[in-house]
């Protein structure tokens, strides 16, 4: 018998990659949970409001497991987690819940799953901490705390970085880029989800997901730039970074907000926000030994993966 799995948030980057990976598993039958009808014609799908517990409950009895990777908006994340937990009380499916390394906030040094949750870096981090608190009351759950998810078409940690590197707005940041890049390939994230579904002993556990021996952000930028052919790599000084974060970023953020209200769309360049620059400085290393030991994960090689990512990001859109 195949395990039936519902992926809530299947229209997002991680959700789409999960659907593809799950569909290749002979023992898993995935269904995409979408907020609105989508072009995901290759997969079975249902249109469901993930923040509506009554609507969710109508579907959950038909699934052995639910993957909760709904959006990045803090309010939506909280409402959808509340709704999912209420809807799950009757049928009690396994829930694989996506949290984030953001729950560790401004922590530094080696951080394993027993480290205190701080969420002191903004609304997103606070929401992730709160969703974990809610999930703790549900015994049939596995919580995943991925680091920075990169891979072909990753909007935040591949596409955005590639565009900044190619525009020479990112490069060697000196001391501002000496923080640790806790990277995890999207395929390794998918492998963690599949292992969590297949292994009953994972229920109730929490797993950090990040590659071993992570590079500094400077090392990541330089390695990625070489793979992209965006060389020589520019040295970005403190003065330039101040202009980026204090002038360019606020201006582009306003343009982004305005663009959402227009009847047409246009492509805006990415920007380096103060929060992003703060992450580039943060000396935090996610310890993922439990994911290796229990889930059997083996992390993809960064240089090889970046060559594949660069080949994808270099294609004309």
C-alpha cells in the first residue's frame, strides 16, 4: 500500500520540489494542496484554503501524512498551523512541519536541536517559534529546521544571489561576509521529508538540516561567482554596503510594494536588506548530526551543486 501524502503549500518553491521528489517514490502517492487552481497538471491536486480548519478536515481523513510548508508570510504561517492542528484531531495523520533555522534568532556558535529558541530577529522568526510551540502539543509530528535552502531556481539563496553577483553588487564582503552560510540543497531537504515519512521512530523529533563544514558567506559568494563566470569577484566595502542597505534596499522595497498594486508586473532587481547583511555576519553553525544519524542524510557537495545551479541560473528566461 502506498502512503498517501498531502503537501500544503505545494505551489511554493520547496513545495514544488517536494512534489517532484515524492512522485518518484514507488511507496508514496503525493497530492498537491493549493490555495488556488494551478498549472501543476502533472500531479493530483486539491484546491484548499490552508487557514480554514473545517475545509482542511474534509480532506485529511484520506491522507497518511501532511507536509506543512505553507508560505513565508508570518500571519499566514500562524493561521495555517492553527487550522491544520485543529483539522488533524480526528484523523491524526503524521505532520511533517517546516520550521527554520530562524528559530535560533541571533544565537552564535554551534547550535543543535536542544538550543533555546529565540526568534529575536523579526516577525518571520517569531512566527516560526510560535508555530513550533503549537506543534509541540501534537505527538504525531516531525519538525524540520532547514538552513538556507539553495538549488536550481531557489528564489532566495540561488537566484537572488546569482543576480547580485552578476551585477557585481555582491562579492567578497570582507568582515561583513565572515558569518557562516548554513546551506542545504533542496534535494537534501526532500530526502529528509521522505525519510521522516518512512520512519515511524522519527515521530516527535526535531531535525536541523544543513551541510557539514559549511562555508563562510564570502566563500559561498566567491565559489558561486566562479561557477557563474561572474569574475573577477568584486570586493565590496563597508561604504558600498551602507548605500545598499540604507538607500537602495528601502527604495526597492517601496517599488516592490507599489508593483503589487499595479495591473501589470515588471522585474525588479534584488536588494540587500539590513536583515540579510546581519545574517552574512552571523557566526552560527547548525549541527545536523541527528539528521545524518536518524534520517540517513548525506549532504550534496557544494562545488558540484553550484555548477549545476549556475548552469540553470545562466539560462535565458
